[in-house]
C-alpha cells in the first residue's frame, strides 16, 4: 500500500481583510456566503412580489442551459434585484451583475451587500475598462454563468432609455454567447436616483428573445451595430410594457 503525501495549502485570500476579500474577483467559494445570499434572495423576492407587485413575462426566453448575458435599461438600484429575481434560485451563485467599482465597492457595508447579497462583479467605468471587459469575457466563457449588464453605464435621471455604450458590442462581437434584452418598468417611479427608500410602485420586467452576434467580426463598427440593435430591442420591450 502506497501512502500519498498530503500538503495543506491555505486559501490565497486568508491574510486579507474581509473588505479586501469581498472586493476581489473572482471570489473564493464560501458556503456561509452562499447561505446568506440564498436567504437574502428569498427575502428580496418576497419583498418585490408583495411591496412592488413585481410581474415577470418572458422567462421562457432565458437560455438557462448555457452561459448568457442579460442586457437591460437602468434607472434604479432595484433593477439588478428584479433581474436576479427572474432566475431560478439554483442559478443564484453563478449570476453576476456588473456594478460600478467606484460606487458599490467602497466602504465595508456597501461592499458586503454588493458581494454577498447581489454577487456583483466590480466593473471599472473610467479606468481599466478593457480589463473589466476581459473579466466579463472570461466569466461568460465558463458554462452556466450569467452576466447582468446595463449598457447605459449609469442610472437614468429621467427614466428614459439612454444611449448604449459600445462596450457591450465589444464584449459580444464574434462571441458565440447569447444576449437577452430586458426592460424594467416601474423601478424608476419607485426608487429614482437620490431616493433612499422605495415607494410601493408596481414593477414589470419583460424578457425578450435571445440574440447572437457570433457572425460579426470584432470591430468598432460591429460594436456600435450591436449596441444599437440591443438598444432597439430593449426600447421595443419598453413600448410593449407601456401597454401592459
């Protein structure tokens, strides 16, 4: 009988502070964090359903058997919570909303909520944008991961759909990855930028048909074309939602 030697290797983030560990991405698996995230998701879904009467249409358009990108309008902090609520609980720990690193990953309370409850991916909006896009590309290259992204780059201050930045096209051009356009109606009325506690306004999330841009060779023209196409798809869902 041959006895194999065993070597103990501590986690690479063992000597980091809690805030540093939460800010780092990708994060180390943590069953305690998974438990808190699952409990948080159940609370959030119950709250959205009762307080905001959240309705979701088009769930059948989510390609849950593979990696994909959810693309949506952005006018409220409620947006990411609504999109996460459209996913099965079993997909919770492999769904990553892209969140502004300079806002959501500053200060321990905000970092913990972003990393533990929302499972956010820190995205650099001003500097290191290419590195952030590369991280997003690596994430969706792994089977089963879901990236949630708001191509406007920041919350709308009027509720109107803003221009989509070409970064979303840069991410998707030439990649065999499905993108799913979504539109959230009512989140702006409930919790616009600057409001601390949401009003009990009804929220409606519409999920459109998935799109694929693998046929487009990566270029600035392709990035702009994809951004415009997704903008049009999200806008069309918004028009449908207005008649709901």
